[in-house]
C-alpha cells in the first residue's frame, strides 16, 4: 500500500479557490464543504494553500478585515508532491511536518489533486481490514 502512487488515493477534483476571493467567501466555502485546507489556484497553477489556521490567525490580528483577499493571508510556502510519488512519502511528510493536506501537482505546477492524512489512514485500514463492521459507510464511501 505504501508503495503505490499517490494518484491512486488522492482526491482528483478538490475544492479550490482563487487568490482574489475574499476571506468571507472562502470561509463560507470551507464551512459548507467541511474542509480545513483549500488549494489556491490561479490559471490552473497552485499559488498556495488557505487553511482554517490562516483564517483564525487573521481573524485575531489587529488588521482584521473580512473583505481581505485570500492572496493576502494564504500560505505560499507549500509542500507539494507529484501523482507518481509514493503513498509512503506522503505518510512520512504527514508525520514529520504535521500537515493534513498536501497538494498534488504535475511538473508545470498544475494542481492535479490533493492527498490528505485521512486518505492514507482510510486506504491502510481498507487494506488491513477489508470488511469493517463499524463506520462501514465512512470507510467504503
């Protein structure tokens, strides 16, 4: 399982936002989609990641402004992997860097998907325990 490519378990069409969207717009999208990290994509290229922590940090700052743009507060120094990288590589990064989401990009920095720590846990569980009794819907769906 850890030797398979990330493309096998990644979310291929994740929610994305544009750097010109307001923090209010993005916050609403994150809440309604129940996500804590969203890739910021302009013209197909990964520009950064906006996280619930970024929003919280800005909300508690002196210059709080809900109409501020995502590009003003997003995390731009984002670790990324390619679809051909191994799931084990993603797992190591989740453990060592304490990330929850890693964008998956091609060599032109075009977003191809995201892989989350939950994706790795879910696939590992499915392999080790193919017939779950509890939470069957969450694991198989």
